[in-house]
C-alpha cells in the first residue's frame, strides 16, 4: 500500500478473539493519563508449518520461531517459556488427512500436543495467547470529509494505522468507536484504508467505503497521479538553492533495522520536492529550524523522513533518522496509574498467571521495577496537509499543527510568494 510519509509494519500474524468473551471482554479499553489502554483479552494465533519445518519437534520450532521481546529473547529462556506453554495445554495442532496410501492415515483436529510432538509441513498450529495491545495516545481522529464513497480523517500523531494484532488500538477502530454518532451508518468492516501514515505522523488519511473506492485511490497513487503535500519542521537552516530542491535518492527497506536506507544500487526510485516555507532562529533552544513543504512524487516507506535526513536536515523529533530527542521531557511512560488506581482495578481482573506480559504489567503497577517503563511513541514534526486525486474526486486539506504556522513577527526568508 503506497504512502509517502511512510508505511507502518504490516500485520504479520492474525489473532482471533477466544470464545470466552463473557469473562474476558475483548475490544474494551480505558483512558488513563492521556493514553489509551486496551483491556487484555484471550485470543488464538494460528501458524502453518512451512515446508522446511516438517519433522521438527514442537518445542524447538516454537522456541526459535516465536521469541518474546521482539525476537530478542535468549533461546534457552524461550525454550523454558514454550515448554511451560506446551505442558499447560495451550498449543494444539490441526492436520489434514494424508493422501499417501502406504501408511496409516493420520488426522488431527486441533489436538493438544506436547513438547516432543513432531510437526509435518502444512500443520496448522493454534496457540492460545493473552493479547496486550500497544499503548497509544488517546486523542481520537476527527472527520474532514464524509460522503458516500470516502471518509477522510485527521489522524493525530501517536495513533497507528494498523496494529501488529487484529486489535483495536489503530486508527480505524478508534475512529469507529469514538465517532459513532458521526459515522453511525458505517459498519466496522466497510471502512478501509487507502494509504497509511506512520504512527508518529499526523495529518490527512483517506479511508473508503468498499473495495472499488479503495482502488480509485490506490490506482491513482500507483500511477503517480495524486498530488500530495506534507509539512515538516526540520533541524538546521536549509540552504537549498533558491530555497527549493528535489531529492531523488533511491531507497531500500531494512527489515533488520526497521528503517529505510539510501541505496543507489539496490534501492527503488524515489523523488521528493522540497520548498522552504519559513525559518526559525533558535528553534526553542535546539538550534535553528526550518519548516519545509514536501511534495513526494513516489510513495515509498519513510520516504520524506529519509530524504530529509539524507539532505542533512532530519525532521524534529525523528530520532530514528538522526534527530535530537527533543521530546524526552514530555514523554509519557506507559502503565502510570492515576490517583484512583483505575488501571490496577481494570487490568487486575484480566491478568493471567501464565502470561509473561501480565507479570511485567503487574510489577510496573506495583512499583516493583528498578527501570522505568518505556515511553509511548512520541510524535515527529511531519504532517500530511493535502491530497488531490482527480480520479477519485478528492481535494482535501488538513489543518496544519501549530509548529507549521508562521509565528507572529517572523518573515519568510526569502522564498518567492509566487512559488506553489
């Protein structure tokens, strides 16, 4: 799915809420300290064994394939965890009947298996899990346009477009839950993303009613027929010739680093035009800063962010691409309860003794951890301001944030007022 501001990581695995919804109500949430917490819920994750994974024992397969802590868990620690999960009966297998006639037919229908169970290719492995969705900022999106084909949203920074799970802390679910009165005629499954913005990016986000309308937008983006305008506030005094430049550095995505890289050999073609809007000397004590208008011709992941960093002017707050961490003082730490103990009272009802994330959350709420909990993802100064797509009949603008507005008493320097 194309996007110039940057796509988020696509969901790699899907989960389905477990049937025990009376005891563990899925899709409910609570807001504490300006952050949105989804109440943890039981779900089932499915995985199909690949060709080269047949013949392996279940413990080894799960220990290597599903390490915790974003894949960084020590292998022995992972083996201990999955050994406990298997022995507790939270892993089952469904196996289709074999077509081979020279051996006894084996057919399993989600039978609970143990650590020594030998897998076969195409085995459907079902894992019971306790889902803790990512914590996001609580500010809901607002509606810029609502007609029979499209709903265009103003997405606040801090709310992801997609979630790593089939969860509710993403822009569509938040929109449908928070704006029910305004969008009461839209079933949850009938609103679809036409493109994406990174969680840390704010601005215009196009959603469509039905696949046909989605294709109107995605096809226009693929044919480069859309005119897209972003605003970015960057570090330094941009000294572009004539206050304008175009960056055409080819880009490649590094899954290992989780970022885009300039790669003139293996990278894909990418082009972004930049124009200086105004400069601010001092930039709030962080050195000079410049607000630029970005017009991406292509839509690669993180394109605007990496192109500006490549030009020596990373976006303010974009630590991933070399900017200074200017938002540290305003960072929100997750699982910081309020004076009434709201988080504790809600989450303690769903904590599971076998869930490692529950153990971590419980220790944070009890104040028993030496290290501070991590901060929720902070915004960067990048804003999707306008999309013009003639094929879809769209020309929508999103109000700029305060950092993109010319401060009182400041003059543009110099750029030409005739330039668009």
